[in-house]
C-alpha cells in the first residue's frame, strides 16, 4: 500500500480528516440560479462578471485554483495583476449565456494537471497574458458572430503572440489534514522582463449578512509574517507568508461585503468592501482597505519583476499557530508529496504502457478531482429570501424550482465543469462516478447515495435534474452507475461487495422507478416520454415543451432507457438476493417489467406503427397527433441507438443461486409466450451457458450496427456521432400546419439552432458518455454471443469482426481524440498550431464537452472532465 492509499485508509477508518480541505471552490458563482433574486428569473443578468468583484455571494464562492474547507467557511486562492488590466484577476472571465454565439463559454486558458484522491498534492496551470486582457473584444466579437460561426476564443485575439504571457503553476500539498502548503511558480515566457503583482487571498464566505446570525469571524495580523484567523467552526489556523530577499509583501485587509454604493447606489455596511483590494491597487484608493488591519478578507501583496525566460516563486502555508520556521521544511514536503503522487499513479497505471496514454489518463483524473465543489442551495430559503434583505418578488413563489422546497444541499459534489456548469446534473454525476471509482470508490459511492437522500430526491421519487430546472428529466442512468461502481469496488476489495451501499441505493431507486412509471408512461402502455432526456437539439421539436402539432411523442430513447433501468434493477436485486432471498421477488418484478417494455417497443399496442422500422433497420420516435394519428420521426440519431444499452447477460452460476426467481421466470415465459418470443433467445444458452436479455435479437442488432458502423452515417474517426451524416444530404423536414418547416440536418460542430439555449449540440458531434455505453454494451453482447457472431466493420469494408473486437476498435477511435497521432497532433486540439506544437501548450490537455463529428476537435465546455473523464476508464487496458 503506497502513502496515498494509506491516507485513503486513514480517512475511511476515521483516523484523519484528509478530506477537510480540497479544491472545493467553484470557478464561477456569478450568473447561477442560486444567486438570482430577479423578478424575471434571468440569472445571467442579475449577477454578472462585472458585478462579481463587488458582490458578496449568498451561496458560494469562486476563484482561480481555490481551496476551502468542506463547508466553505474559509477560502484560499491566488489573484494576479499584470499592471495593464482594468480589473484584478481574481476570477476566470467568460461570456454569459446570452452573450456567446453558442451560449456561455469561459474565455481563459487553464489546465488541471495533477491531483490525488485525498488532495495531498494538487497542481494546475493558469496562463495569464502580459498585455491587457481583451474583455471587451471577446464580448463584442462573439456578439457579432452568428450561430453559423465558430466561437471567438482567447487564443484568437493573438494575446499569446511572441509568448508574452505568464505560466503560473498553482501547487498545493498537505503536510497534514489541516496543514496546507501553497506554492505559486510564475514563469515569464516572453522576450522581455515583465512585472506581475501576485496576491494570494484568504477570506471567509459571508455567513453573517443575511439575518440568521450575527457572528462574524475575523482575520488580523499575527506575530511574524502571518495572518491569524478566528472562526468558531474552524480549528485554530494561521496563514504564514514567506518574505524572500528583496520582497516586502504588504497585507491588504477588507471585508467580504457587497459594495452596495457601487452596485445599487445605496449605503455600504462597511467602508471596506469586497472590491477594496481591487480599488486600492488599481485605482489608488487607500480608503478602500482597512488601516487597522482587520477584516474578513485579506491579500498578501507581492510585487514581482520577472526577467525573460525566468521564474519567481511565492510560498504560503496555512497551518496551526506557533510554527517557528514554517518554510524550513516546505521544499522537502512539497517534493515528497509530488513523489507520493507519482508512486500512487505508477501503481494505478502499471498496466498502461504508452507514456502518452498515461499522461492523458493522469490529467483526466486530475480534472475529475479538481472538479469537486462545495454546492450550497436551500430552495426554501432561496424562495423566501433572507430576513436582512428585501423579499424576493412574489412571482418567485410560482417560478423556477418552486416545487422543490425540500431540497437543501450543502455538500462536496462532482461538477460537470466548475465554470460552465457549476452545479450538479443527475445523469452527468452518474457517469462521473465511474472514473472516480478507479481513484476513490468510497467517494464515488457517496455521490451516488447523495442524490438519493431525502434532501435531494423529491418526495415523489424524482431525482433532481440540474439547478437551472430541477424538475426536468435526465436519462435514468443512476441504477446503471450504481451497479457499475459496485462491481468496480468489489474487484478492488478482492472479496464480498459493499451490499449495504447497493441495498441503500436500490431502495431509493425503487421510488424513482415508480415515479417514471407513474409520471412518464402516459397511457400505462410501457411507452415512455421523458421529454428533454439530455438530448438537447437532437430532435425536430423541444420534447419538454408542448408540441406545435399538439399530441405527444412516444420516445424510443425514453422507452429504451426504462428497459435498461429495469434490467439494472433486476441485476441489483439478484445480487442482493445472495444474502436475502426476498429480493428474488423484486428481481422477478423487474424482469417482467422489462418484457412489457420490450413488447411495447416491438408492437405498439397492436397498432401499425412501431418504434422499430424494419425497412430502415432503425428505431425512431413516434409522433402521436390528434388530427393525423401516429407516424415515425425518421431521424437517424442517437435516439435510435439507445436500445443497445438495454442488455443483460445472466450465467448459470447466478441462476443456480436464485431458484425462486428462476421458477417465476420460467412460469412467466411458459404462460406468456408472446412475451417470451421477444427475448433474445432466452431459452437457448449462449457461450458458456449464458442467457441474454436484450431489446435486440441478433437480426435487429445486426441491422442497427449496420447503420452505426457505417462511416457515411454514424461512425467517425473518433467515435460514434450523435446524428447520422446521412442527414447532411438528406435533412429531415417536418412541416407544421401553419407552414413552418422544422429541420434536422447533420451539424458536426457547434449548433446553429437555439432550441436549448444555443450551447447544446447533439446534432453530429461525438459525445463520450454515449460512446462509453455503446462500448460496454457491445462487450456484454459478446459475453453472450462469443467469437462466432461477427459483424461487418466498418460497414461496406468486407471485414467481419467479433463484437469484442468492434468494442476495442471503437475504444481506440475514442482514445485517439487525445493521443498524439503519427504527426504528433492531438485531434482534440483542432487546427490550432500553438496548442499542437508549442512545448508550453502541447502536453496540457483540455477535456471538452463534445468533439467535432468529422475532425475530432474539442468543442463546448472546455473543462467538462466530468463525463469526458470516462476517457480515463477507456484508457485502462480491458478488464482493469
């Protein structure tokens, strides 16, 4: 057991709180629903980037590379000023949703390079230009561009020309659970000496201004070069700051209070507001900082002048009072934690031979771990407003999230992207837990349990979707992730699985399954709608809104997701029945429900229109209209591939342990032959005496794979597209009664439509989570069919491969997104020469939200390591 694994064990045993401090500060708090108290429910306008430096947040904090305790009472993060910018660089800049030509978008370059599960060592890189940051240009140029144009990024401004920028490496190391080292190493990459102000900042989240408590913590100077902090809910700590030769850092104190005079032309609660350090340094306002050296926010001000090609270092330590020489052992501790991180990943990657693959995987893991965030949102309080502030507008009581007043979240949660999506999403989180389980199975399990808690899950059984609209509907993948993480954890344990975890989540998912059946099966026919289901612009209509035709859509994906949900629940019940036979009854219930769903997808209540189209060999949504009846929406999209995911293979060893389940199963199949005929050869054992449950018989699967594996349709060089390229030449057009044509055509890059806000695109790009499920489903099918079942791959090539070989080939295409090709290029970097060839860029990776369907270039949220972090699992040799 290496040192990092020992720390994890100490954490599990309750011997040391290694998790107390971590990278839990959001990259963006402004523009979030939590901070929105507007009358019109427009959070992007209620708090803006321009306001952020002066606005004390109610629900959370933001920073560049910040850390905090697990309740975010105390935050520590660096800030910078190059002497040219109009504002202090305390937070990452980006465009609000309405500002970007493709929605919200961070306009900075920063990279999460390393992290360990206990956050004993963390490292990130921020690239800060030496010229004035082009805030206005980025806003204006993106506003000028339409949706048919690419986003205008920071690199497009040529701000990094002649390497006139600083590489700022932010490193943290833990000497103990409450003893943290911070080292900032600034490299001047430019051709000339350049000045830089470095301002590490320590501050308390504002918990006192809202009318619930009067207690106010304090920061003040301590003996020597240190800041003492006094907070009733934190251990005694001091921030020690080094005073290198030739540098005499100043302490700048203010309060984490809103500058109401600046924002609202109202009196301030204190003369030393949150923006005091900014106003003192940039605008020469000495009255903005507290001359008595006390406050709730402080900066240690270093003024550096860095020669061309050289670096300077700033070191701080947050630790207990009384350290005589806090920096004597600093370098040794930092190096030791780096070595321990290397040893940890050396063990984890022992079977991964390719050095470039190890680099990609390690940075993917780093992104997963850096993307933890303290997430605080009490909906009832948010709706009511706070006693010390004006009441929210009356319409709030019937507006966004008003039906979720039980929801009270204050936890560390894995985020999709801490700038673009600084709130959890139910189905994103399920995918996050798979790579997280490779690092920290206990944390992954805690995340899956968390969303099932009473203060998350709705009393009616619905899981919260995401902050923007808690009652929207995400695909029901929580059961899949629970079972997947359970098996990964069991393999790591080398013994019995954690059935207590499995059982606790299973019982809550019973409520969620019932919610789906009661709320999303309109006519009790086992045909599900779901609406949005995360697929954004993939359809011709917004499936969560009333249709322009009237009627409703019978969703192939919604119905297939529910078939998958039923099989996942059946499998969990069978596992739990090993120690408690009563679960065999529940396993039977989910087996039967799966068959009813399979029947519904095959024969829509004896009507002529099925979801399966035999002529096309594909599944389609079916539109049900009051005037024109039912007809398929013939869009070849990911909707029609999702039935692949509903697959389970049971072996004879499993069935021998569940006689009641087998008895009920056989009775059901004997007495319902019309349902038995739907099951993929249940009565015929496969390879190794296995049995297959699937929506697809061999014939249908081959027809579906014929489409999916066709390079003229779904198969790209870097994975499976979300929409068939067939629609480039053959757009799907739906004409409404009023003469409006709704069109779906193949878009390999950013979306040109604004159906879901403009930053959403399922119309062609490659998405990691769906591809991951395709790979795993093919592996399960192979487990049944074995090596004798072959499919042409790629379609039309004349080469036939097993399903296992195809899953491995798809994995290879996906991993190629990030790995250097024969020309040393990484497809995810697109055609940006600097990213591809510059030694200070080319090995620093971004894990994008999705990837161009033709070139593989990264698009969307640039740090969505969340579900794109699945690449870490795909990098691992099969079976690991």
